[in-house]
């Protein structure tokens, strides 16, 4: 079975790569954030527990996240998975293990800070379609207008230079111990994420797809 976690800073493209690999290997891409939203929308028992935290802007406690993950993994029976967005620290990684949520390989998307800043600072967003563009890599057809609905594109507050610097710092501070944790277990795989989406696809498949 193939059970991975994907690690990488915002802008490293791990969501795109997780979608690609999960399609190719017929395994689940489990984005914890999306899974939580789904549980809340469907008003499941666990979703209801998570709701109060989300509504007050608090982090959903680990016990609840892990219960939701366990339940979901039980439902997808047999199929492998890619965990995206969780665990974020070693305490969470340890509790995954205690709950027998297995990680065979932790894939780290290595990327230079400058590349991240460049990728994130060019991001444009349509508030209506919730669609992302990029001034350089994926420009809209008309300057600063959404291809779908024509609405003026905006930069999210998260994507201004100060916020980006801050997000990257938080990521590195939090993730460093987690990287060491998986390295010690001999489970860490580095992927050079400074390259094009296609180059990363190929490499990823070659290294962990078989
Ligand atoms: Zn739009």
C-alpha cells in the first residue's frame, strides 16, 4: 500500500502534485482542511464537534482531526493515501502513529525561499469564482479580469510580501523538527520543487510511484 505525507511550504505546489499522483495511483488525496469543511457541511457528529472551533477561529483540536482522519481512512478501505496539511508538527506525527495511521514515506518539496516569494506574490484571485491566476505563470486573458466572470482580480491579503515572509518563517520553524522526525525513521524523500510542474510530476512518479 502507498501511504504518504506531503510536506512543503505554501507555493511549493504540493496540492497540484498530490492531485496528480493520487489520480495516477488511484489513491486518496486527503487535504485535511477540505475534509474538515466537508464534515462540517455534512453535519456529521465529528463535523459538529469541529464546527464550534472553526466558528470562533480556533484551531480544531488534534483529537478531533485524528478521529475524522481515522474515520475517513476506514471508509476508503484498502486504497492508499496522501496526507496534505497534516501533521504539521512532531506531536501530531506521534499521535498519528499512536492511532495507527501509517506513513510509509514523507515527501518533502524542497524549494528556495525566493521562488516561493515569486510564486505567491504573483497570485491573483477571483473573489466570485474562487479561482487563482498568476501574473506570470497563469495570466488571465484580459489584464486583471477573471476569464470566467470578468470580475476584477484581487491579491489576497495572505499574499502580500510581509504576510508571505511570515508564512514562510512559520512554515520553516514548525516543519524543521518534523522533517528531522521522518528523516530519523528513514522515511524522508526530497523532491526539488523549484522546477516546472511537469518535471516534478515525472520525478515524483519515478521515485515513489512504483
Ligand atoms: Zn471569476
